[in-house]
C-alpha cells in the first residue's frame, strides 16, 4: 500500500464515528466444496473522502498475506469448473464493471474489485484496515468479498490474477444488511430524534401484499 493510503487510513480511524457518512458490517464465513461453513468474524465498510475503508475483524485464518477482492456475484456457494467442485466459485470473478480484463491492484486501472492484501497475524487474526480508493459502498452492494489462500502481486504474470489460490472465506454484501447497519449506527451515534438518512433505501425492492 502507498504511503498516501496509510496516511489516509490513519486519519479516518482517528475521525469520530458519527462523521463517517455510510457504514456497513457483515459476517465472513469459511467456504468449502459443500457450501459455507463457520463464521470467522466480520468486515466493516465505510464511505470516506479517500475511498472505501475496509476494516476486518477476523480470526481462524492461516497466517500471512492473502489476496482480498470484491467478486461480482452475491453468492458464496460452490460451483463446478473443469469437472471439479470449487469452494466459493459462485461468487464469480473479480468485480470488473468496465470489462478491463486486467488485474492491476487497487491503484491501477483494472478490476475495481482489486483490494490491498489482507494481513493475518500468527494468531490467525486479521484486523489491519485497507483502503480501496476507487470504490464506494454503492459499488459493492450486491457483491461478495473473498479472502484467498496466498498473496497477490497485482499482475497477471507469471500467473493469472496475482497468483492467488483457493477461496478461503466469503461474505455477501447485501443492501438489507446495509440498512440494518445504518439503523444501528444511528441508534448509537446520531443525535437524538435525527431521521435515518439512507440514500440506498430506494434500491430495495418494493413490498407488495399481492406477492
């Protein structure tokens, strides 16, 4: 991560929580060939003037550096590839709305879903925040966040997609989770009597008594 990115994260973490515009927290679960497994913690997302701040609070992961990406589908289930069942494959590929086909990292011009790597301590916990300068919450709602085995060199050489390995953990980033988190945030941080202002609420499907 660049020095600018680290400085931005430090400034954001020092800011009052109430000043952060939109906030979302959702669980991550281990994935395997049969589906999703145990919950290993949560990841919080916050819109900031520098981009999307991603704050993990995870445990029970292999120590080291892991590829960390937003994937295109809100599905953490397994899928078949080349005759084999692959954990988490239903999440699809890296989020790439511009169809660049390039894996260049968070500061490049390729996949918007490319994030800085996730650092896991020897204890198996991951709590180091990362910044995605080209993303906002509105970009990632309805997507999935994936933790891969192995690191990421932000290149398609010598191996595609940074050489990242098996999909270890996954979490679906849903609109309804965002609304719930926004309500909780207001309960604890907004002034008493203030109205909940969530511009993403209009994206929810309207309910109908005839359905």
